[in-house]
C-alpha cells in the first residue's frame, strides 16, 4: 500500500512536501483536496485539518510538512548517499536555522503582506520581510544553494514561500536588486521537478 498524501496545490507547505517526496523517489497516492470541503477521512486522520498530511501504510500520520520531509529523506538516505549527506550535522544545523526563520518569522510577514487590505500596512510588512530575502540573496552570491554549492533540502523547503512572496507584486520584487535570489527562484520555477508537482489533479471527494 502506498502512502497517502492529502494536499492543496498552491499551499507552500504542501508544495514543499510534494517536491521532497518526488525528489526522494517516494511512490505515493496524491489526494488533492478543497480546503472548503475537507474529506472526512482526512479530518479523522488529523483533526486540525491542515495540509499536507501523509498517512503511512502502518497508519502512522505525519501532519507537519517538516516531519514529512525528514521521513522521506531518512528513508531514502538508506540507499542514496546524497540524501545521507543532507543529514550531516553542520549542514542540517545551518539548514534548520534558515527553515525555522522562514516558517516562524518570514511566513508570518508574508501572510500579513499578502492579505493586508491597508496598502500602507502592506508596505510595512513587505519592508520587514525584505531582510530575510536579502540574507538569502547574500547566501547565494557565491554558491548555487542556500547552504551548499548545490540544491539541498533547505532550498526546497524555502522556495515555495519565496515564490509566494515574489508573486504578490512581481514587478516590485524584480526591482529589489535580489539578482541571486531571483536566478535561484527562476531555476526552481523552470525545473521539471516543480512543473511535475504543480500539475493539476481532480479534487478528491469521498
């Protein structure tokens, strides 16, 4: 039996999970849901009702995106050295520091910026979020990835949120002199991995 992933196509946490699962070669059953009409079995598995939710064959439920990320990485690291290297203490520590800042600080400002109806307040939130973007841009000044001269899990975990932020006002984003970050973003947007995980699926109704 395949793991079952409840997902919502545009959710950055769900995009993160889908990208890692696919990159790790995990064969799973995708169930695209409408957040306004969540399936009963999804809510039974995780009453909080947020995506992504991964149900493993042993009925174990993972309902946090980073739990899904590390389940996939650890599973694949048993046979693939590249993924084992992602768990190296130094790389892991630097990666998690960035991901935690993304999830706990940047995401909060992103939501305030994206959904704010007051234009002045929206600009304020956008300015506050810029410091994180400039930090990412600096990290990419001499290497391909945020924590290494190649793409690792930190890049995949943070990319969906930078994507969401950039497209709130893409013209503004392009004028911010974040050239390294924009190149990094474009590489992801044009990647076969991203195109694959963003394919549209029928809504699961059961």
